[in-house]
C-alpha cells in the first residue's frame, strides 16, 4: 500500500492571532490537499516575528513533510518578513532574484505609468538563495518555492485571491503529480440520538474498521425536540475504500442493539 504524501501549513500574521482575521486560507488549502489524496498533518499560526518564523519553519522542516506551505508575509511592508524568516531557518542569504524582479517590474508597469521600483518593491523580489519565484497573475508579490531535503517549501501571499491564483497555477500540478487517490467520504444524519449514546457503538465500529476515520458533529442542542448528529466517515488509506458501506451498516446494527438493550432495562 502506497503511503499518502504529507503536508504542513504555516499561516503568518498577528492579525490571525488577535482575532482580527479568520484564517480561511488554511481551510481552503486543507480541502484541496485532501481532495488530491494528501495528508495535512498540522496547521501552525505564527506572529509576524523573525524568531517565531525561524523556529516555526525550522521545526516543520525537522518533521520532514513532503510539502510545507507558508501563507502571508510576502508584501512590501515592515511586517512582511516571511522570506527573511525562511532564510534564517535555512541559514541562507537573501538575494535579489532577477526572475522575480522581472515579475514585480512587469506587474507595476501595468498598474502605473512609472515603473520605478523602490526598496519596498524590490523587497518582494528578494528571495532566499536558491529559491525560485512562482508567477502571481493577480497581484504583485510572487510566490516562492525551494527544495529543502525531501520537503518542497512553498511560500504564498496572504491575500486570498493571490494565494488561490498561485496555488492553482503552480502548486496544484505538483500535488496532482503524486498520483495519490483521494479519500472516499460518506456522510449520514442520525436523528433522535445524543452523542454520548452514540459513543459506545461508534467506538466498537471504529475498532472493527481501523482503516476508516469517524467524526461526529452534533447539530443543535442535546435534549432538544429533534436532536441530530451528522456523522462523517472517510477512508484514510486506499485499501479501506470498499469498506465504507460495511462500516455504516455495522454501526447501524450496533445502534439498533443498543436501543433494544435500553428498552429491556427496567
């Protein structure tokens, strides 16, 4: 059985940690990683701090995921320091990249009559030594990628439209090249049962089908007129795909047994 490739995400920005901005970027990427058959192992949120970036990126690289994606901090302002943090983690210099510089210059020539590139704009073309820029079709800051051992590190802007454009144009082809199979998922609604009553039957089912992942989501209040639990079951390896229907049938039988047992109790 082929093991699915692994990924980690690092989202960068004080605005995420103070509750000003919701990290929708990580959620968007997580759904796509899963659909391509990748396993997302961790999402980390870091402050706009060189020390935090060096520590966070270095720690992720020591875990050796196949892909490490950083989000945010590629722009021209003082708090855009992701690439400097990456360079520190890799013990590499920051250098002005000619290809990235051409991308930034071309973008500003479309926005302004003057193409003067200040040091703030040149900053977006200054990459860790050995890194390559990724085209940004809707914004100014290129994405950046560099191979570190077995890990492909990809840095993307935090602006969602820019992140998505670079991801779809440059990252998606790489993810699909792994040729892994996406997990199969089944969702069912269980009415008239609370989560604590579901737990014993769900635990027995989980042990009987170790290749599957089970997650229950209570909807509404326990003790309400119509309690509802949304149960998601999906395969965590290709060999378990065919067992999903059997697992659902097994769970329903276990729930029926539990219901009969409760009826017999005085």
